[in-house]
C-alpha cells in the first residue's frame, strides 16, 4: 500500500480535488500537484499559505519531523 504524504492526505480528508484546493488556497493546480508528489521547491511563503488554509503547521505538512516552537512563529508572516 502506498502511503500518502501529509499534504495530499489532508486534502483528501477535506473532500477537495487538487483543482478545488489550489483555487481556494490561491496557487496553481500544477504547483499543488507537484507539491503533493513530493516536490519541495516551493517558497516558504507558499508553504505557510497552504498550512494556514488547512489549519496545520508547516512542519506537519512538509517535513517528516515536527516543526519547532520557534519555527512555528514563521506562520505569522
């Protein structure tokens, strides 16, 4: 069984297609698709935008280890 990454998993749990999620987040469908496939080349600002949309930390969506308390303050950008 293939394990879904956290970003794709939460989108599916919310019942959103990639197109719907991308539009609501304010990013392109192709960028969201690449990010869900494991491409991590997006900006910190984009990662923060996505984390805020899903009400999650950047660390929980994009990194295997949790984000530190200090780094969590970056979501206020």
